[in-house]
């Protein structure tokens, strides 16, 4: 892919993954979605707390419209054509043990990010594309989805087969291509910063 050449050898899966906005609107079998979520279940987390939680819907099911309508207008415009939507939450508290009170989790968002990465890579392995979106209606999500207050809405994830870019607005059509990455030398430093 243009602009997607690794500086060092990596599995093709990492380079092939990119965030399309053009989805074809096809159905995603429940088994495929469960495989994607199963991959996320096996993500690493601090002290094995596994703070991630998911609320999902597949196109056409009873919950689809609710989840679509919790996207901000920009994301709703294109993500409504995905095959599945997954909302990713992180648990901001660690349950107390031996009658101790709960304590704040310092790594919940970080750990949820590892779950998102597993979702993206497993979906890619199955021939799907994913697009993570921070543009969600965070103030409405807890009530509309029945999410306990201690869980932070992190992102929504659109999953589906790539569609025709011509269905997107002109400005998005121009951006509908895999993006390059900064060279490793700009982001990884031996011993000290820079």
C-alpha cells in the first residue's frame, strides 16, 4: 500500500489495518463479531483486572438505531453504513478485596486501548475494517445504554467490509486512503529522549 512501508519487518496484519470510513452496509455474522470481541477479551491488562466492557449491535438488530444515534453527527453520517458498532468502556475503579473499599484505577484507559487494538487486528485478520471514534455523545451514553457511572465511555468502533468511497462526502473521499506513519526514529529513542 502506498505510504504503508514499515521501516523494519512486521506481520502484514499491522500494515494492512487502516481506518476506512466507507463501509458497504453488509451484514456481519454474529460469530465473526464474537471472534473479534473474543480477541479483545485476551488483551493484556494491569494486574489482570480486565477493565474493558463492550456494548454492541449488529446492523438491523433491535439495538442498532440506539447505538448509531449515540455517535456525533459527523461520525453518524458515515458509520451508519458499518456492519457492527461496538462501544468500548473502561472501569475507572478496582474492586476492593477483603472488605476494603474500591480504589481508583490508574490504567483503565490504557488497558481499554489494548482491547481496541486487539479488536482492530482481529477484524483485519477476518477481512473487515474498523474505525475507532472518539466523537460519541458521552453525556447520553450512560443513561441510554444503562451503563454504571464508574465506567468511562472511551470510543465507539465501526466494523464492516470496505465499501465504495463515492458514498462519502467529497472531503472524506479525499481522505479515504491508508495513512503513512512517522519513522521509528522519530518516536523511539535508545536510552534517553531524542
